C-alpha cells in the first residue's frame, strides 16, 4: 500500500451516503413487500448489510440479504456463488451492492446469476463510482462520484465504527 493516501470520505460522510442510498432505495421500492439486497464479498457485502439495516429502520420492507462471491481478479475462472436458490429470485426486485464501481467488470459478472431468472427489477448500488466504464454497467444508487486517473485507486474501509475511503 502506498504511503500517500488522501481521505475522501470519513466515517460521518460514509454514514450520510449510506442513509441517502437507503432512502433512495426505499423511495423507489416503497410499494413492495420485499427486496433482495446482494452484496459482493467482501466490502460490498458489508455495505449491503449497512444499507439493509437502515432500510429496515425506516420501512417495513422485508429484506433478504445475500452474499455474492466472485473472483474479482479472474471472474471467468470460477462460478459466481450466490447464496440463494435461483427459484427465490423470480418476480422479485434485486439490488446488487459493491463498495467501488471502477471499470464495471466486477459488477458485470456479479449481475450474471440474476439474468437467469425472471426478475421484477435489477438495480445496482455503490459507495464510490469512479466512472472508468469499460463495461456497460452503471450504478443506480451512488454515494459519491469521483473523477480519478487510471493509476489511482480507491480503498474503502468499513470496519465497525471506523469507516473511511481513501484515494491512493
């Protein structure tokens, strides 16, 4: 890890972003009884947990929180693991969550298991969108959009009671 890190989001700012994303999701799904929120392991799943907790605080929507496991370096090397039976996806709204949207590669492969079902709606949520799209994926719910160079990276830490995002 490089010694030069610039804080771009502190704990309070990340909590505000999570609250805003949760309210946006609720506003778009207020008429539904249930949702599936799928977090891409590792940080995407932690972010999905935090968003789920907030939605359950502000609404009566029942949420199934699931974990998506994907080999981010080589997504074709192994199957994306979805911890839910494919039959449970039919006619449901799903939100796939990750911490950072960079090129869209991880999100693209993370969406793949859902394309085999007859969904009601499929959306995406990210804490930071870098907008270096190489794949036709965009985030429906974004905490922060940040213009970066290709050489820069975003590091997100979502450890309990100590959230931070850095530009490296």
